[in-house]
């Protein structure tokens, strides 16, 4: 029975470490030693950000799990903290039925720091400890320090991954007029690089521009769209300096332009702007400011007046 379990684990390990061709990682064969099981079920509790552009009412979540397609895996030996192993697992591996739930590897006796970065971006590259994405998708990170010995296979290592991106959304309060065929979003700088060892994004923003094409089903049909993008977040104080939104007609002539400055970013949070996006009106006000609980009063703080003589 024990022998059969080892054979199954070895077959699963071979399937799990079929490296994705989007990265050319350092390939190191696992050393003979002790098998460690990493339990990643806690990541399933993370609620995915919404991904639908047309939002007729409340913004729904998406039920699919796990919320990523690739898992970057890096191992550093302690206390030298040098990278000794780096691989990528993919949800497209047909034999990998436990993707996003369990992860296995084999180590010699010793101390290690193990890092995981989960995402859905095919285009990325590794330089030193830093991984840089061509696009930024919903992404999660965790690291753990382990002491491997003869008892390591008896206890699963729990990996609790945290979301390391912010999502910036622009929710239209106006329907798409008949002369608008696209909306461009020009971002002065978003964050695309992440340090696997340190577990944080790098403060080197790069300009980013994307254009959403408006379909016939959206134009003039009472649909209120959301235009959004992801960015990594180096620190709680980070902001995007400027975001310019421009709607255009079929000949790519400008119809309407809006500029947002100092958009705040927070891990695992959505920064949502709500207002007119496609065409001016007789009153072209700013983006809507939402007051908590629709302005309902909270519980009053009662303070007694002092007694008089």
C-alpha cells in the first residue's frame, strides 16, 4: 500500500511540473529525500473579482475556482536564501486533477523558504527573484518556511494565499450612444513586476493603454458597461498618477474625454469610479461620490451634559 502511494505521488509530481512554455525557468530535478505535501485549499475561499463588462444592475461575482491558471513555485535554501528550484504548474495539465488544492515536492533534510505565486497570465518572464507580467491578472501569493525531516510527510503544510492585486473599474452611468464605437483607457503607470522572495510588487510602474470595442449589442441598448484593469500594489500608499478615458466614433475621432488623477490602490480591493464615460451632457459633473449606507445615520454617541448648580 505504501509503495503504491509513492508511485501515485511520483506520477502526480511528474504531471504537475510540466512547465508552461510562457516561461523558460531553471529546471532542477527534485532530489531524493522526503516528500512534502502543501495544502492550498484556503485559496478557494477568496471571492473572484467580477469579470463581466456589461453590468445592468448589481455587480455579480464569478463562481469558478480556482481563480487562476498558473502556479509559479520557487524554493530558496536557508539561511543562504539562494534560489535552488523554480517551476511552473498549469491547470491545463490533464493529469493534474488536484490543481489549486494540493502540491507535492521532495526535499533533502534541511530548512527552506517556499514561495507560490498564482495567476492567469501566459506572458511573463523571470529575472533573478523578480517575475514580470505582460498583462496583470487576478493574482495570489504565499510563502512558508519549512524544516524538512523524517516527519515532514506526516503533516500537510497549509498554504494561505493572499490576493496581491488591485482592480480599477470605471462604471458608466450613461448608455453607449449610437456614435461611440470604442473607449480607450490610458494609464500613466501600472505595476507589473513581483519579487517572489520578498512577497511584494516592485515600484517600477509602466505606461499601459487598452481599448474596449463597443459591440452592436451594447450601443444604444440601455446597457451600463464597466471598463477595468488589474495592477499589482507595491505598498498601501501607492496611487496611479493619471488615467485618461477617451470615447471615439467609428473613424476613431474623439467624442468625449475624462481624466482621473491619483487613483488609490489597495491589495484585494476594487477602486471603482462611477460616472459618464461616453458623451457629455448639459451638466457634465464629476464622478459620483457614494455615501456609506445611502446616508443612513449610524448609532449616535450619547454624551451627558454636566450638572448645573
